[in-house]
C-alpha cells in the first residue's frame, strides 16, 4: 500500500506545471522544417544542425567558445518559443526560415569547429520561466546596461516578468567604434520614417524632440516630431526601425541636435538592448564564466533545463 501511495503522489506531482512539480525529463531532439532564403528550398533538419548556422550568423568570428555556447542557449530557446507561436508557417509553410527579418540570422559559410563544439556542449539546453519558453532576446551591444522590452522594443504586450535591466561589463573590452555611433537624417528621411512607423504624413520634419526617457540609462522612450503639416508622437524603438537600425543604432542617445536641413544623433550601443548583450557575453567568457553563468547574468529569473 505504501508503494502504491508513493507512486500515486509522484503521478499527481507530475501533473503540476513544469517548474512547480516533477522535473522535465529530456526527450528526443526535434527535427524542424526550415525555409532557406538563399536558394528558396525547404528542408527538414535536426534543430541542433540548424542552430550551428544561427550561432555562426549571429556572432562575430573568433570569439570565445563560452560566448558561442551562451548564444546557442538563447538561439535554441528563441527557436522553440518562436515555433510555438506559429513560426513562419504562414509565410513559408515551415517552422522557421533563415531570414533575419523574420527570425534569426543564419550563415552556413561562417560555421567553424569552435561553433560546432559550443552548440554540441549545450545540446538541448533552453531557458524556461514557470514552465514556459521565454523570449530569447539579445542584441550586439547594450551600451553598458540592458533595458526592458517596453523600452527597447516598444513591446505593446505586458512586460515579460523574466526580463531584467542589469549592468553589463562590455565597456571593458568593446572597441569604441562599436560602442559609440553618430548619424544624421534629413527632414525628408524623418518624414518617411514617420509614415512607415505610424502611417501618418506630416511633411518634412522641422524638429525632433525626446519627450520621455527611461531610467537609469536615459534611453529615449518616445519622440515628438513636428513636420510642415502636422505633429506626431512615436515610440523611439519604432522610429529606430523605420529609420534603419544599422544607421540609428540604438535609442540610448547622448546627443540630439536639430539644425536647418538636418537632425544629428549620437548614442551608445547597437541594438534594442533587451536580454543578452553579445559583447557582454564575450567579456564574461573572457573572464572564465560558463555559458550558463553568462545566460543567467542577463536572465537571472529563468531556469536552464535540458529538453533533449
């Protein structure tokens, strides 16, 4: 009777949500369908093979293996959560694709033995919060401190409870030309970005003002743009995407100046600044941190579990 009672309790515990009851047992590695933009083909591949190309596409060459391994945990989690929400089935009829605009970067030609080892050593490891996959966000450079999704991504949904704003050690190693940036935009470029991000036409922009900022980094949350035919407010993260995230590299501005025929911005960081910072991962790897320690630095509230 005692044995039956024990197994009954164990069975009931396993009905609880993952993370609250019994531990998740590793399963079989998934095979996923991928649309390759390079040649328009569709293939079914083991997820770990796909991830090797993602890590090669998302990180710089010749970086520490531990940084690649941390990125692999992020990429694996991102992939599983993305597929769970529908992936690219409506676009391509597949779980995922190799277009960075739709999912993650993918560069097969950049795969190295070190990257293969990094992915293999973290095989099956994903991040979960209260039993669910998390949004595996990352950026190239957070500027020295990460931010929340409502700021860096102008997320319209409630802020995920597992996202934190943490200090980042990247400034100790990142080259200055990677950390700092300057860009200028014409009134016509700003007007086109307003139309792209809001659907409104306000004519050539005569003035751009930051009207809301986030603490403690001072990242701009919202802009007010005054054009020749109207005025509009827009989320800074949305305007950045519309202007071109390679040019307006972040919303952490250190200077904003309007002169006749031009708006000049200067700032720090590259990307939205939410989640893992790749240059920070590089720094922590150089300091001897494990892939799991690197991930937990940026996602301190998540559990890292082995799925397969």
